[in-house]
C-alpha cells in the first residue's frame, strides 16, 4: 500500500501533531480494517500515539451529474463542491461554502450548520461494504453509525442556487475565530449551547500553554502559538469537569481525538457518570 509522510503541525487545521505516515486507499481490496480514515483534518486533534492512518487517494475527488442525481467522491473538498454548485445553479449545498472538510468526513459526521445538514438531501452512499440507502443509516446531530470507508455519496439534484442562504451562512460564521482550530470543540447539548456553558464556568479565553478556549467564541479550542496535544487535552477535560460539576451536563467532543489512549469506549473523554 502506498503511503506519504504528512506533517500534521501544518496539515491539520489546529496545527498540532508531528510527522506521520499516512497510507492511501486506492480500492477496497487493500487492508483498511484497522485504520482511521482522515480527510482534510479540519475537525481532528492528532495525538502523540495515533492509530494507523488512511487517506482516500485523488481517485475519489470528483463531482458528476447523472440524470437527477449529484454524485460526489468522498475525497472531494467542500469548497470545490460549493463552487461547482454555484457554477451550475445547484441548490442545497450553499452551506458548504463555510464548512471546511472533504465529502467523506462531512457525511460521516453528518456535518452542517444548524438544521442544514449534509444528510438532508442524501440518497445513498457507496462504501467498502457496499451501497447503503439513507434510510439504512442511523444518523442524527453530528452523528452516523457508518463503520466502513465512504467512497462516494449520491444526492438528489435540485436547481436554484440561493445567494441569500449564502449570506445567512456567512453570518453564522462571523463570530468564529480565524486562529487555527479544529472547529467546534463540543457538540451542543440538547436545548443549550456548549459555548454558553464553557463561558459560564470561566473558561472563555482561558489558556494553557499555547492552546485556549477562544475569547471570540468559547466553544472553539484554538492554537495561539506552539500549542501541544497535552495542552488541548487538559483544556478539553477541564471544560468537561467544570461544566458537569456546575450543570450536570457532560460535554461530548465534536472534534475527533486521534490518540489510542483517548479512543474507544474506555476513553477518559467519555462520560464517567453515565449509568
């Protein structure tokens, strides 16, 4: 299997991590069972002991119109999708202009902005385990139960690119920091906001080493200069502890923490109070 060495202090959006070998998936005949698939590393915090890493090859970077559907390869960047839809007057993907990532990662986490989610107009996905209709995939707020590499997603094709929606999505992002981050650190609890809770326990603008909860938006963990994985983990756990102590709400990570100590059902980042 081909591989490439990647410097995650430059490649990841939060600019944390070292030089690691990443294998390239060309087809599903290759061994992929024990690998974690990464895309453009926009919602990932890379640890010091990561699992084996796999990345889709450029073979899966494409967009095709077929009859009344839009077929998109899982390695296709969100910006490319947004530009394609604007050029060809295609509706329902305007929010991708302000949502970084590759299509596979966006589908895997059902990414979106408020009620505008990638699953809204999804028809089916093609994976290494076959084709799955939308109705066969358990999904919800920033969640799916997909356990196999996504190769392609097929969407309902509708025309009518909406410039007003584009402005609305831009407004949603105006309060978010431009400092290197991995996006929203925690999922919003039901009927509340993670940023409000983090601010309420005094962690907005709180810094450890080179990482802080942004003073612009408390739910963004940002690298203000030479931040480390340990700095970030300390702040994540501190926020979880303080918020639980104050509100009995356990903040669930929205970013993917790729370190063998912090992955799996026994991760220290999971709710220890859950019965």
